[in-house]
């Protein structure tokens, strides 16, 4: 599936699937190109989209709950107000993504193990989730698993990260003003230059 019209059709069928209507089909698309797509206020709940390309997409108020977004690329995407409850974003690239007031409760942002082809050989590569300079102001990240992710320079002001697993997270230069960190596990986290109060 490569053409934009086919992608739009797959999204429409997914809406029917979620509403248990005839013709509905769960969206399952590996490495799909959804870059710069505009699809605000829809639901992609439970969609299977590993490796999807959402670079510079406008996906405000979109439901990505329980989605498989392993290794997806959301660089510079506008995801303000969207929900990612319990979504799998291991190894995703979310650098400079806008996630203000998004719901990321229970999201999985740990590193992902990627299989890379080099000629006729396969090798595995561990890739951390990249959220450098992402704007997560006011987001909910309760119980999120962010272990080992790179959140350097991220704007996390007034974010609720209660009970989050933040083991070895890189928060260098991040803005944590007004953050709720009750019960968060911050062992080995890098807080160099992080802003902790206003």
C-alpha cells in the first residue's frame, strides 16, 4: 500500500472496524508513508503501524490508544491533544514533536530492537526512543515506561509523570517546571542542566 488514496481508504475502513460496521477492517500497515498527512479528530485505536512515517503530520486530537507504533517516525509532527494510552512506541523518533496536553498514560517509550539488513546479512540494532526537543507541556504520562529514552531539551512543564519508569532517561536541558513526579523512578537519569522550578 503506497498511494495516498489507498492510505485514506485504509483509515476510513478502520473507522468502520472500530464502529463494528460492514466493510470495516483493522488498519495494518508496515512502514507506511503518512508524512505531512492531515487527519485531525479521528481514531486509529488498535491500528498496527510499525515503522510508520508521520514526519510533519498534523494529527491533532487523534486516538492512537493501544496502537503498535514500534519504530515509527513522528519528527516535527503536530500531535497536540492526541491520546496514546498504552501504545507501543519503542524505538520511535519523536524529535521536535508537538504533544501538548496529549494523553500518554501507560505508553511504552523504551528502546526498540531493530533488525537491519546489510546485503544478505541481518543484524540487530538497539535504538532508543528519541524525544529530543519535543513539546510535552501539560501532557499526562502517568505510568509511562520511558526507561533509557532521550528527552534532552524536551519541554515537560506541568506534565504528570507520576509512577513513570524513568530509569536512565536523558533529561539534559529539559524543562521540568511544575512536573508531577510522585512515585516516578529516576535512578540513573541525567538531569544535567534540567530546569526543575520556575
